[in-house]
C-alpha cells in the first residue's frame, strides 16, 4: 500500500514529535520532512500542522517500551537530543523497524538506520561526558552560573550529574547553542528556554578566583613537555570558549541577580 508523503510541522518538543508519530501511524502517512512551527521554510509535500497531545505522546512512548524494549525506547529518546541532520525522519524509520522486528533491532548495527542513530547517540553521550569535566561555574549574586556551547542537547544528560553533585546549591547552566538553561534551586530543577541570557560582570571575589585559577593552570604546565596537539586531543579546542583557564580578563555588562522564584515546582 502506497502511503501519502507529508511534511509535519510541530512545536519542536519530544512530546510534539511523538504526537506526529501517532498521527502519521494512525493515518498511514509517511513523514518525509519535519519543521517547527517557527521555521519559515516551504515544503513541496502536503503540510500537516500537528498539535502536541500529551495523551497521544505518552501512548506512543509506552508503546516503544512494549514493542521496542527499554533499549529501543532509550535509543529513540536520546536520538531526539542529538544534532543528527533530519533526526526526526531517522527516528521515524527506527520506530517502524522496532514495531516490526522488536527489541532485537537495536543490536542490528548492519542496518543503516540503526547504525546512523546509534552513531549519533554515541556522539551525544561522549559530548555530555566531556562536559562533566569541562563545565566552569562562576559565582554571581550567590548563584553558580556556567555556559556551554554543545552540538547536541546535552542538558538532560548533565542534569543528574550536576544536581547530585551540587544538591544544596542554586545554579544555572546555560546552553548557548539551543538557548535553554538547566536551573536548580532547593532540590528542584527545570530545563527551560532562555532566549536572551548574559552572564554578567563578575564581582571582585569571583574575578580574583578566576585569576588564581588561570595562574594555577599556567604554573603547573611543564614547559619541556609542551604539546599542543596532545592537549587538543584530550581537551578539544571547541570547548575552550567557555573554559575559564583560556579566557582573558573580561568586560561584561553589570550582573543581574536571578529572582528567588525562578524555578517552577519540579522535583
């Protein structure tokens, strides 16, 4: 049976994507393009604007575990966080495979769809692992604030690490690439959109600690063993832009305190 090829427009969330999966599966349609509702690109395929339905998204999510197995469900969930080009199309094809073949498909690395998604998820997990050591926080107005520029949406993977490491601290970790922040305060956390965020100018004490850290980093270096190629292997250069030890004295806008009720009620 020939399926109608369509372009899906949705809100860009994982729940929105699962709502698209539900609609296309029920209506026997084949999504060949996915755009967000703000994306101004035009499609040559019939467009369907699909609203996010939590009940349908949860139904699809449960079906992934039932038919695809926990490993398949996890693969789809993390696959959505990757920077894989046309990731929604790849994930749609992966879900159909899982529905047809069951949990065994996640181990079939010879299949191009499984291989592509597995490769993207490994890149996501490796990047998140590196950021556990490369994140640098600054103390601004009593709140620990850090910035990162990842390729993938790594904040959901970093959340358990930093929330357990700093359980009593109020902190914000901002993702410049995807303009969202991980907020933690009083044992509660949330990942929320932050369109316009600036770190702010450090106070005297914070500026002193930054200088001390840079001085320590430079002092422990062994000049006779200077090897920039080796350093970039263990500490890739694209991470340097947000690491204190590679920054010069900054001149930033005045610091703005975070409101105490910044976090929604989420444990």
